[in-house]
C-alpha cells in the first residue's frame, strides 16, 4: 500500500505506474499533505523539500508501506533561452529509508514563467491555463494530462513523466546493497507468467 501526499489524479497514476513493474499489484491511496514550501517552488531545494514533506506526511498517517511525494517547480538554467526549466521530484519513504528521483525538464512558455518567478510567484499552472492555445493540428488531451501533456498533444503526460521519477526513487529500495543499506532486498514481481 502506498499513500501519496496528494489528491491529484495524475500524481496518483504516476506512483501507480512508476511502481507497477516491481509488484503484481500497487494499491495507491490519496491523502492531503502540506508541502511546507511556496505554492510555486523555485529551485531544487524547494522542489525536493516539497516532495520529501509530502512523502513523510503521507507515511505518518499510517496504514501504508510507503509514503510518496511528488513536487514540481522551476529551476534556473541560464543556458536555456527562457532561463528556467520545470522539473519534478519524487520521494518514497518507508519510515526509515528515502529514495529520490527527478523528472525530465521542460520549458513553459515565457508568458507563464515570468509571473511564476516574479515576487508574486504566481503558480505556473494558473498562468498556463490562461495562455495555452492549442494549435489546430495538435490534439488536446485536456487539463488532466498536465501542461506537458497539452504542450505535446498527449505524447507525454504528467502521469508518464512523474512515473519515471517514481521508478528512479525506487532504486534505493530495489538495490539496498548498492546504496549501503543493511536491510534486505525488497521482493520483486517475477516476470514469469506475466
């Protein structure tokens, strides 16, 4: 059982997809969790802290094997024309160990980034919904696919992008010997008969 520090359907699906290759069944529960960071995280420190706080808060509610937290935010990259990339972090917590993973990064349109990195720190998703216009030849999978899903016409959704970070966060649990953990190896679903 995994308790996710969010009620967002895309985040719940990201956790389910990210852990599905390792278990016969992944049961995911939504829960409210305070991120402890600004509504528009800026920089890796805030993004990682938000994900970590979500994972710990959800695990502390009990009744689960893992707490999971996912948090997106903007990271400054002076080498990128717009100066910022949106990056997400996933944290998994079992009460003792934490695993971390990151998503791929992408650029939001400048009309969204400006208000997000200003003193007001307007959440970038709010700005995106106001400025996004679908090109006539690109399908629109709808808001549930997240901004990345809408910008790519559904080629990459928020859930798929988040799932990669969750899978990456699972590495410490999958290979405790490689990460200096004294705990036993976590059983993984057999591929036979799958």
